[in-house]
C-alpha cells in the first residue's frame, strides 16, 4: 500500500485562472489557447470562488442565443460556484477515493482558503507509479 503521500507533492501549480469579472469571450479564448477544459475562478484575495468549464461556457452561449440576446457577460455570470476542494496536506489515497466516488477528473487544492494548485487523476496515478518504482 502507498505510504502517506500528500496532495501537495503531486499537484499542479501555476494554473490558468480567471477573475469573476473576466469577460466570458476572453475566458473562452484562454481555454482554447491553452487547450484546457476549465479553470478555477479566484477573487482578488486568491480565494477560490468558482470554476469555469467548457460546459458552463456552452450553457451561457446557448441561453443567450435562445433569448436572441447579444452575448457579453462575465465569468461570474456563468461559472459554477459550488466547488469541491481538497486540502493541500490531504493524503493521496483519500484523493483517489474521492475521484472514484465522485467521478471527478480534477480537484482544486486549497491551503487556508486560498487556491494553491490542482490535482488530477493522472497526478494520483503518477504518485502510485513513483511508489511502485521504489520497490
């Protein structure tokens, strides 16, 4: 069994993030440029306030199109506000269980309420691979 390894040892840092006031069209361009399917939304204090996904963007565009409105708006208008997070010092095994139980692909990592990174399923697999290589 994998000895205790913390999330912070394998999480990604230096993430693409958005501010709530970021124009949605700018956010869409950023998602496309970096070839990512979503990004955390943080306030001026660095606190996680939401997530913006491709699905959130599509939903916003279709809603405006349906109502024959010109699209504008900001990330705050369409982001998902209820975000499940994990603490930076959580055990990697607990994260693996969370991925299995919740079906998530990635989870934002926080420390004292501030976004410090993100852990993905492949990061967890990398941790298990590193452990296997030590045997």
